[in-house]
C-alpha cells in the first residue's frame, strides 16, 4: 500500500516527498502532470534535486515511487480506468498538497484549488469505501482567517465566514476545508495551515522565489512604509515539511487542525532589517508608516508597467495585505507535537537573499543526464553521475 501525494513537483511538495522517502518505509503514489513517463521523471528530478543527488533520487523513484500521469483538475485526474482503479486499490492514505498560489487569478484558483481538491476528496471517498482510508491530510493556509489586523489567531477561531477574504487563493482554500469536513465526516483528517513559507533554515538554496523577490524589493528601500514593531509570521519550509510528514504518519494526531507558523516567536520588521543590515553591512532603513497609503498607490501604478520594476511592484501588490496585517497564528499545537520551535527568519534570511540574488531568483537546476535511460538501474549510477 502507498501514500497518495499531490504537489510533489512543487516547492513544499518536494519536502513532503523527500521526508516520506527518507524517514518512512511506505511507497508513494505520485500524481504528476506530464505527456510521457520520462517527462514525469524529469519533472520530479527538477523538484527533488533540492534534496537528493541523482543516484539517490533514481534509487527512490525506481524502488518506492509509482507515478500516475494525470491532471488534478480533470475527472478522475484524466487517468485510464485501469490506472485509476490501481490508484484506489493501492492507496492507504492521502496527503493533498497541490494548489494554485496565483493570488491574482480567480479562474486558476477555482480550477486547481476547488475542482482539484474535489477530485482528491472523491478519490478519498472511494478508497474509504473500498479498503478504508488511514488518514486524509490537506495543506491549507493561514490566509483562510480572512482580513485581520493586530491579532493572534488560534486554529479554532480562524474560520469566520462573516469576514472578507484578501484574494481568490484564500477564499478557495477556505472552502476546500469546508468541503473536507462535509464530504469526509467518517475519515480521519488533518488540516495543515502554513504561514508565510520562506526559505530553509538549514540551507540557502530555494526553488521558490516570489516572496523572496518581494522581500528583496523592500530590503533595497531606504524608507519603509511599515510599522517597525509589527510582526510578520514567517516559517521555514523544512520545519513545515517535517511537521506535516510527522503528523500525517502518526497513528492518532492530537488535533485535527494545525497552524504551521512562528506564532508568538514571530519577529518584528525592525528585528529583521537590523539582522539583515548587520549581516550585509547595509544602512538600516528609516520607518515611515504614514507613507503606507502613498506607497500602496505607487505600487499599484508601477505594477501595470513591464520589466523588472513592474514585476517587483506586482509581487508587492499581491503580498502587501499580508505584510501590513500584523497578525500571527498560534503554533502551540505543532510545537507540542514536534517538541521544537521553528528557526527565526533572522538566522537564515541573509544567506537565502544572497543565494537568490546571485542566481537572479532562479534555481540553477541540473538537467536529466543524457545517457541515463528510463530503465537504467540506480546501482549503476553510483559512480557515474555527480549530484
């Protein structure tokens, strides 16, 4: 039997796949959108090379992974009947991580987040009816809490249907949680709500750059239109991945919903800028929160332009509400489960920023080795291909 994981070719999904492959013995059923088996393997390699060298990757894929080439938004993922039945018959638990993070596109969020999650829920329903489903885990977001200001939010108080949402991403993820509770009442289920996932506390490398670019823009400004004592809830990807894998694999998680966040340990803007300035030898910025409205208007104007300026402004426009809400999310549940708190962003933010700038906010991915065929045994690779 196997764990069905969606989103394995994405940033957080790569942490989940790597954590399950290295720390647990179960096989993985992975849904990958690709036109051929080799394209699917190459997409996985693009994602998992952040965690494995090529021989180790190939060993895992050949021995522990079954790839189902399908599309999250299609009925039964667009799989042939035999493949879909095999997926139902071999799945023992489900970890749904795939999502559209495009906060500007209502259409994409509706298709991927709502239609896609409904297809995964229907799979869960069929597995539960046939063999029983051990666990259904869903990766949501703290953004389901809607518009907030100067608050500390607990898991049980986050969903408030009377509140407005910041964007289509938050709105669709909130309804995904609602569907899970209504359509899988008899299935053990866990909701994970990460805060702002930014970098890895153990390494400078990352493959996710949008939020890093937004911070890079702010880091270059001599004047920041923010309140210096406002907190921002940032959590590293390795902590989030570890928490999800650990709790998904528990026989009986203590709770049904977890905030994967920095909680009370969230840092203020002045703590972050002081740490970056000290590490980089930069001048500390001046804080002028009274310029917030003017800055927001300027960002909206520049976001309509092309080029690097327009792109940077567009990113800030998307993330601006989450930078000014001064809201953190209680993380006492996950800290109790793991027995550890997440690393502070000030401890690893500078190496992350330097890596991103050096590589022009693109991951220097390695291509699939040309002489390695789809059937090459992993053991032949040990001395032949570098990481």
